C-alpha cells in the first residue's frame, strides 16, 4: 500500500505521512542525543551508573523509528484516535471498542519494544569499559 493511500486499519495503521515523518524525526533526534551522550560519557569517564541514563534517548529513538516503520502512533493507539490528515496532531476518534482494543495492544507492543531497546542500549553503555 503506497504511503499516500494509507488508511486507518485497527491495530495496524493509525497515522498518515505527516505523522509518520514526525515520528521519524523523533527517532533521529533520539538517536543523535543517545550518541552525543554516549560520546560525552566516554570522554568525561562518567561512572557506570550514570550511563544508564542512555535509556531515555535510546527509548525515545526506538519509539520514533518503530512508530514510523509501523505507521502507528502508540500515543494515539492508547487514546483511541488516528490521523491521516496533513495537519500533525489533529485526530479523529476510533468509535468501535474492538478497534480501540486492537490499537491499545499494538501501542503496548511498541512501548514494550522501545523500552527493551532502551534497556539494551543502557546496559551496553553501563558495561562498556571507559
């Protein structure tokens, strides 16, 4: 399905091209912050416990990239809304309870995978000798 022709599919796709671009930008921002933090931690020989803070930007990055890849916003999925318009953030409600349930399940998976990736990066940072 071409990105211009995307439509709401419960538990599968709840954002269009404008929202997808924003999620991709968030992914790149999070990745950049993660890399900068990691480099600074190494340069300044920051102790291991502090390096666990890599979790935050790494999880943000993972969330952005996963949402863009899946064309699915976890926040929208948890709130029961979707957006395929050109205006970012302008949403419509999902009216059917079964569709909202599917969306919540997909959102929870994205959040779980993002947290898992954030933990993995934080642990790598923690155990990386400086």
